[in-house]
């Protein structure tokens, strides 16, 4: 299985609350996983 790493960079000039920033980061992470190779994603989901 290919090893992946993810880095999500945020901007502090947007003045989002910590909660809203956390939600946006979570959305970005989920969206990125949706674009991942299906076979790799399914293997990752199976392994937990």
C-alpha cells in the first residue's frame, strides 16, 4: 500500500473561530480522501 501524508495549511487572516476553522479543516481532509485512489482508500478504510 502506498504511504500518503496530508498537510492542510490555514490562513489566520480569515478570522475564523477555532470551531469554524476545525470544521473547514475537516471538510478539506474528507474531500481530499474522496479524491484519493479508490483502491488505496478502500484498503485504508478496511484497516481502520
